[in-house]
C-alpha cells in the first residue's frame, strides 16, 4: 500500500466517499487503459479528453478509488457510480493540483531521501541518466522514466519512490509559465541543477530572460540549506544565483581539479582523463561532455567515490533520438528527439568536426514552439548550415522556409538544398540521394518525428553504439 485514503484526504482537505472498505491504494494512474488492481485513478481534464469520462472504466479495470473534481460530481453521476461499484472517491476542487499535492505528501514520507531536481533548456534527460548511472554505482537510486518531467509526469515518477531508495534524480520540464515552480513544490529538491538557458519554448514564455526566471524557480522552495548548481559559463549564471535562499555552487570544466584532457573519438564518443585515469565515454560531442560534467557535479554532492564516477560514465549509452549512431550502408546520427537553435548548433558543429571519408548530408526538421521568433531562429539556422561541412542539405517542415531562403542567398557558399513539408517526398528524395558511406544527420523537433526516415534501406542499422 502506498498511502492510506484517510491520511491523504486529511492532508488535502478533501472529501472522501468510502465504499470499498479498503484502507488505501497500491498504485496511481492517470490513464484508464493502464490501470492496475488497487490503483488510485486521477481524473484529469485534458485539452480534448476529460478523465471524468473514464472513471467507471478505471473502476472496471481494477482501480479502487478515483480523485475527482467537486464541480463534476453531478455531471458524470460519480457518487452514484462509485457506490454502485463499491469504489471510493476523493473529491477536490482541482484534480491536477490534487495529484501534485498527493505526490508531495507521498514524498514527505521519505525524509531521508536525497532529492535532486534538474532543469534547463536542453540536456536535462541526458544529465539525469548520467547522474543516476554514477550515483547508482554505489547507492539505491530512483529517477523519472524517460522524460516524465511534466506537470503530470513528475508526480507519476515520484510515486515510484520506495523505502530502500537513497537518492531520487528527477528532471523537471516546462511547457508554460509557472510549471517549474509547481514541480519544485512537489519535489522540494535538496540539490537543484540548471543545465543551461536557451530559447527552447521561447514562443510560449516570450523572452530568454523570462525563460531564465522560470527555470530559476527550481530553487523557489529552498529554505536555507539546499544547494543550487549553476553552469558557470552560461550568460545568465549571475542572474540565476541572485537571491537563492540556499547554498550556490558554479560548475563547469574549470571547477573539477580531477578533470584532465578530453579527447574526441568522433562518433565513438570521448576519452576523459579523470583523476589520472582514462575513461571511455560513449556519448559523442561537446554537449554530452557538458552534460557529463553537470552529472558529476550532482553526483559528488551525494558522496560517491572516484570509482563510481568512472563506472557510471563508462556504463552510459545513448538514449533514443539523442546522438544515437546507427551504422548501416550509410551512418546515421539520429539526434531528432527535439531541437532548438542551441542544440542544432551543437549537432551541426559536432558533425562538422567528425573526420569522414564520404559525404555529409544534413536532414534538418523545423524547430517548433518558437512563436514570433521562428523566422529569426530558422534564418540563423540557414546561416549556420550555409557555412557547415554539409555536402547537401534537406529541410523538412514549413518553418524551415526561412532557412531555405537564407541558404539560397548565401553568396559563394551554395549547397544543394531540398525543401519539403511532405515526409514521403523527403523519404523519396533521400532514397535517391544517400549512397554507401555517407554520414547523415537527422535533427529536428519532436513533432517532425524524423526517426520515420530510418526505414530507408541505406539508413537501416546493422548495429549501434
């Protein structure tokens, strides 16, 4: 049992309708299709679907109780349905806030857990995975699965904490103003790290300074003893450190006495000299080295040894869509989980730096959620691509029109450019263009789903690293 109904209802100031005779719940769920026996189902209202429509389905699937909106009891006849089915209701004014508050209350039951929060414009998931790998070499660790970092993803992840866990490593994402502050209220991190401040979600937030302020809210629940880890070389590092009610530490390449030479191995990652020992780190590119240093900054605060750092770094493998190397007739760098101007620049500069005997083909999808900044950002993308080492460039999505125009007017820097918003047309063009021995970069926002192109025969992997 995760929690007792009486204790949870009391903590939330909720009304409780008890029909099951059971004292509590053993799991949580927000999707009635994934419910397990003994679960508490949270009826959340989405943009197109209202979870209250699926309360009875959740009960039929094994849920023992549901948290519901007081204003919707009559609309969905929930009190009568729960009584008829022998199920319980926890009634609140806002089920989303109730879900988050339930996660907060649940976490408060683990006072010895070291809670680590990670946010930033890019690198959150990779930093989390590396930090968990290092800490996990010596301690029991729990973390968000995948990128469960949203207003619902983090609370779901929190309910995975168990008594044997010593450290929790959780990333925190943002799709609207105020979201990081809400997630900080759930987690109340002992250690909080910001990876960087970029233009991701600038179309939602408005200005880069405002993005920095939103990310800084990861420190908003500090009470004096907590630690803020801030990237030393970020242009907003000073702003991020201002007014933090806790300890502040700046991290970066210059903050580690143990860090020696870092040698790029191209697609095979890097060699890192740490404390006099050479470590093979499989994730390629300078941006992944930056994420590794952020992870080390976190891990050291938990008291892990040099051996754990080495073991953790050597155990990390690329995540889906994040600098994955797929080796087939052509070699594909699948870096298409997401994209913003900073991560595009990192990907292009990395591909430019790779020594390669064949051609380099860059397939670039549009960068989404940029709002009024989209044209400017894609124009800058075009400027970047114009001076890149690409032999040919394929642009996908309406937003890349600005990049195409920039490329076509780049005097003396002309490259073959193909532009389309039709994935099938892009697939046909690449099938005709890509030959054995080419190096192909796939980079674009999640909405582009460029991994769909990996069915092209020349892209089909025969193995990966």
